[in-house]
């Protein structure tokens, strides 16, 4: 479960906790809000490199046909 929280200037953690957790011990892991939540920038750069290779494109039907042929060889 992910919860959003704020940390005040005096270091107090402020978060709304669901009633199902009240009275229970929990472990808190802190992740900076500025940290990227995904690798989208890395993925985007990798896709740009692939695009620059000018590989021959295939239609949906060609891809499906190739996949079926590959499965039949296994």
C-alpha cells in the first residue's frame, strides 16, 4: 500500500492512514517525491536508438504470422 505524506519543518510525518491500519505497527519506507516513478526517460531513449536503426517495419498481420510460425517450431 502506498500512502502520500508530508514531513513538516520539525520532522513530523503527517499522513492520512486508513482505519484498517489503526493500532497496528507498520514499516515506513521514504522515497523522495523528486525521484522518477518510472524508467520512462530510459525507455524513451532506447526506443529512439531503435528507431535510428531503420529496421524494416512489419504490419500487425506479419507479426502475428511470424509468432504463430515460431510457436509451431517449438
